[in-house]
């Protein structure tokens, strides 16, 4: 798609007409991935628009392209850029990165001292975050606000999260600390050299979390869990 025909801006009241389309696509995308953020309803998206905490992408013909919003935790000490979603026809066009840049800038304007964090299973999102200056961190460095963690209940991996006492899960935690962070150019070079390593580490993480689960064959009989090497080298 030609990104020159896409307008990315802070969402306003007139954009509420897209709220159901946005939440439907969020749910559909999460199901396709087998993981994802807490399910949101159109009213929640509209509330974020009213608060001036949302970014929307539209074509010059008012076709919906993408969306993202800001959430705050621990009395504004932590900020999350949540719900990033792009319409299927516009994926892999670079628009997701542009939306993330816009919502990141908006977050920095509204909450200049806040730590901006995210949880993701996608390497593409990790790269975008790295380009913005985010760094991988442990879950202990994220907000401990109960309301945030309650939002994970609708994720298929919630049982894994709780079994790990909220110290680990399938998602990778990333954090931008305005007082201590890498500059984007540094992280771009780092990611270029380490992308394969990150991919393998993600597979190791999956293997460690899932090794206790057994697969079943066509007759319904349990078989041995997949090996560590399957997850490490099965690209």
C-alpha cells in the first residue's frame, strides 16, 4: 500500500464510528495468533478517544487502516501503548511502525516522566520497540498494578502466567525508561546483529514453558513433549 495516502493522527470524536471495526479486528487477530491482549469493547476504545489517548490511521478516502491507544498504571508512573492493530490489507506496509512512533510521541508529550512498557510475542513488534529505545526487561520491572495484570485474564496463556507467579510467560517484556535508555540508532544496530539470537531465545523460552505439556497422537494417546532442539532449530 502507498503510505503517502495514509494519514496518522490523534483520534477525535468523529473517529468513534470505527470503534467496533477496531475491536472486532483486535479479537480476530488475537485468535489467529493464539495469544493477545485483553478483549476490549467499542465503549473502551471510544473512552480512549474522548481522553485524547488514541492514534488512528486512515486513508485519504476515510478507510480505516490502524489504531493504538495509551493506558496508564501506578498513578501515571507507567504507560503502555496498547492495542496496536492494523487492518489486514495494510499489514507489512510499514504503517504499524508509523502508528507506534505516533503513539510513542504522544505518550512522551502527555507523560514525559513515565516509563513506557509493553508485552509482546511478536519479533516484528520487538524490533519496532527496539528502534524507539525500548529494552527487554524482566516482569519485575513492569508495573505491579493489579488492574494491569487482570487484563491478561482473557489471554489463552493466562494459566501459564499465574503458574509462574507473574514472573514469566510467553510474552517478552520491553521497557523505555526516559531516565535510562539506549538511543534508537544504538538499538537498530544491536537488533540487526542479534535478531536471530532473539528468535532462538524466544524458542528456548517457549520450550521451557511448554515442556511439561504433552502432545497427543491421532489415537488420543500421550506422547513425549517436543524436544528442546525442535524449538531451537525449527525455523
